[in-house]
C-alpha cells in the first residue's frame, strides 16, 4: 500500500464549504477556499474531528480495505477492545472474536489481553524510573502528534512504552511466522480501529522506524459482516484471554484503572486534553504521576469510526468490566522479564514537529509578526469564519504568509483605506 501523508481526505464533490469542519479542527488545519475545505497537512494531527462533524459526509477516512489483505499469505486481526461494546448485551467478547475469525482472518487475537500486559509494564516503569512527572500515555496517536506540534517541551514526558496494538502485532507476527515458516512480509497484521488516527500511526509512526502493523480496518466497515456471522455462529473455541482490566481500555480511565495508583488522571476530548496539557506545560498539575489523554470524547468508544452510540457503548464496557473482573489475567513476572528485555519499549525518542516560523529569516519573522498584529487589530474580531479561515488571527497570519488576502474578510471589502494602510491588498495567494 502506498504511504499516505494523512488518514483523512476531503471529497470535493460532497463538500459545500459550510465551514463546520474548519471551526471544529483543534489545530486550525482546515481552510475553505472557493467553497471547498482544504486540509493543511503540516497542521493536521489526524484526530478525525472533521469527519465526526461534517454534515455532508465530505470527509473520508483512509483505512485499509478488504482487497489490501490479498497481498498476504496470512492475516492476523487485532481488534480494539472497543469492538466488544458495539453489538449489544447478547454478544460476548469471545463470540465477537470468533465472528471476526469466521469472516476470513487466518488468526484473531484478543488485543485487550495485551492492554493488560502494557498496564503492568507501565506500572513497572512508574515504580522503577525517576524523573519529571506527570508522565503522559503514548497510546493515542492523535495526542502524541498534538504534543509534538503544540507542546514539544512535553515530549520527554511521554512514557517510552509502546501502545498495546503495536506490542500485540510484534508478538503475534513473530509467533505465527515462526510456527508457519513465513517471513514477516508474508503476514498482514491488521488492527480493527475506532478512529482514523491509528492508520497514520502505521504509515508514519513516531518513536520507531516502522510500525509492526500493516493496516487498520474501520469498525464501521467490519461491523456488518460481523453482525451477520454472529446470528448463526456455531463455534466453541476460546479466544478471549482478557479480564475487565483490558476491556476497560475502550473508555476513558481504562488505561489507569489497572495501575492501582491514586496519582493518575484520565482526560478525554480534544478541548479537555488541550486544557490539561496547557496546565502541565504551566507546571500547574501537581501530585499526578501519570496522565491518560485520549482525543475522542469518553475515550476510544467515542471514536469517529464506531457504530454504537458512545453512551450505550460506555454502559456496555462497564458491564463487561464487572463481568470479567478487575483483576488482571497476565503474569506479572512474565511482563517484568519482557519489560527488562525491552519488549514494550519505544525504540526512538519522539521528535518535535512544530509549525514552521513565519519566515526562516528571524528578522523577517519578527517583521511579519508585527504585521500580523497590526492586521488583527484592523479585523472585526468576530471569528466568524466567513473569510475561509477559522478566526481573525489565523486570517492575519495567512495574509502575511501570502496564502490569503485581507479582502477575503467580507467586512473589509469596502474599506479601501484600511487595505492601503495595511499594505496587504496587492498580495496574491500562493
């Protein structure tokens, strides 16, 4: 599959330029030009908010298709624990795993069990490693990218423990490859995902040269086939290994539930995550050792590629957690040995990817910042989005960068004196 720079795209045929996605984007990565939304790649963190809010279905997630699986001799499915929350009270996790295998995967493994292993690895790291606190979870790829872009000073706080989906992919690719004599390239390990951000973490991973996963299939895409198979399922193989500790990772607080520590905090939703990261950067978050941040509301059950109402899904997860217990099923001694061997560790330091300065030349950048400030003072300050930028300050920045005109603001069209005083009216968009 060719490398994708991002996991979402705009369908221009459906887009009407309504600015809904532009106003929802937390990193101001969308503009509306000529009545079409445009994604600015260097600003996008693949959070999927645009997909979630678009009323015209003009935002398309770029996930793995069934035809992509034909390239492999063996396929392994690793479903997010969220999958267990999508089929109502009568479908048990083991039945859902069996249905997933029935629709065509060579093997299906319970990723929630690997969540339990990672929980223990995180606990081991927190108990044995000193340093600044709070440490921040590496699980949500959109959060990691948000930090790399907007909070680069916080990158050292991201715990160097890999996400469960990656740990699971590494484990089972090796296990089945050795058993069947297949090379790694002949095995396709596929995550069943509630959000598009997992796809970009596969194509452009952070903290490692290459993802252990080969693709991610949307829960929305696979829901129908699983539901059909569930109705007539006639299998009694036991695939599920997880307790409620692993299943709980599907929602906010699930990751820290098994840590048995009072100094952990879970936050979900774009705005709340940004608020808490602001507090961490300002040194306001005292007495917290570990921070679980998830970009979707209520955690992964609120992912834009899910099917079930997230409130019903949350209720289902809570029921399953009680049903399967809050005592982990993994061997702590096994995890300790693997932890010491580096099995759970990210292989590289995370690198910042801040937005470029207004100009490579510092003197020119300072001048452009002054010009931006002057333009902001002359704009109406309504942040209405009618200009095609999410707010007045962003329009001012686009103007000084040559990507927009001050006359794009409909409130400024007749104010020629303002245009002349700003010196911006002769510019053309780049």
